[in-house]
C-alpha cells in the first residue's frame, strides 16, 4: 500500500473523553473497512488498558499515542472551556 493511501486522523483527548473517542474510532473503522487508518492520539495520561479498549474498535489500524507535554502546548491560549488534551 502506498503511503498516500493511508488516512491519518488526529485527536486530542483526556480520560473523560475516552468513551467518545472509542465510539468515533470504531465508527470510522466500520465505515472504511478497506482503508488503511492511522490514528494519532495526543493525551494527558491514558492507562495502557484504556488504550487497548480504544484500539479494540479498529484492530487493523495503526495507533500512535502521544503524551502531551508543556513543550507541545505552552504557546496555546486557553479560556478554560476545554482541556489542553
């Protein structure tokens, strides 16, 4: 498969959002069964067991779990309506 054929999808989440993330990823995988999917998830600390539960919904997809650091978000402004994840 050509690298251009991969669909890259990124998310920023925290633990309370995991059920929604899992549902979204499972839905994408179900509606695109013949596509190569790569999910990039920036988070603020997600347990390995929780990551496995999210990945269960897209068993053929690739996942990169990136732990958010101050380096990634120090320049972002927030109005405290959403988390930095």
